[in-house]
C-alpha cells in the first residue's frame, strides 16, 4: 500500500488500484467480508479504486466504495454464477481466465 501511495504521488494522472485479497477462515471455510475501512484508506491515499479477490466482496462494500467515488474491480472470476453476482453488485470490471464464455453466458 505504501509503494502504491508513493507511485500515485509521483504519477497522479495514472489510475491506481489497491490490490487486496482475503483469506478463507480455516474453521468455517468461508471468506470474511472485506472491511469497509479499506475504502477510507484508499480515498485518503487518492487512489482510483480497489481490485479485490471476489470472494468476500459484498454488495454493500461495492455501494459504499462507489459512494466514495472509487471503482471496484474483482479477480479471478471464472464461474458464470459468481460473475453474474459481481455484475449485480455493480463492479466496474471483472478479471477472468474465460472472457469469451462469460461474455456469452452473461450476454455482455
């Protein structure tokens, strides 16, 4: 995060996204939701948005990020149902290994 913040200071016109993941809870096997404090960190750093591992993302997080003026991108979504959920959440972009399949199945 510190390196990204310094890069943004040096190159303010270049879009910058905080790349972050979440770890699966060993006991539940679930991915915990992202802490919305990330949004405030990214806003204060003057970054363009976040690029998050899609598991753990909630619609509420996306809405709060958008209200703060941030973009939300997700990675690596290869399942059509997961991709559809991300579209419904309103993410700005999806990274996938199967762009042709998802585009066709989601009718994008």
